[in-house]
């Protein structure tokens, strides 16, 4: 009498490797209620960008209306977008009512 039949391990297509999630851009949108200083400090605190990079991105947002401030996983991009939206108003501009806006978009 023989023992139970043992089937060989078969890899299915989903098991052959981990799928990488596509990257996402965090895109800062322009408005007239935030100063360059505000943008530079926010980018330094939230993304670790040096002052020079923050200035370049602030200028890009000001001149083109938007700037990619980070490219990362979707989950982290959503977190960074939320942090931008929660950062608060610019204290140097009295009419400023709240944070800047950002969107996320697939990088590919």
C-alpha cells in the first residue's frame, strides 16, 4: 500500500514575483495666498528639501501653476498630500485662509 499522493509545488502567475506598485507624483498647485517663504519652509519640513530646492519649486509653482514636489508610492503620496492640506495658513499673508492644495497623479 502506498502513501498519499504528493503533488509538486506549482507556482501560479501571481506567485512568481512581487508586483511593484507604480509611482505617484505629489503635485503642489499654485495660488495667490501663500508666500515663497511659506512654500520653502513647508517643503523643507514635509519633504526634507533644502532651501535652494524649495525656492526652485516655489518659483515653478508660481510661474507654471504646479510643481512635482515628490514621487513615491501611492500610499505615501496620499499621506504627503494630506500633510500639505493640513499645513495651515501662511501667517505672513492676512487674507490667507488655509493651506495650499496638492493633487496626486500616476508618474507613468
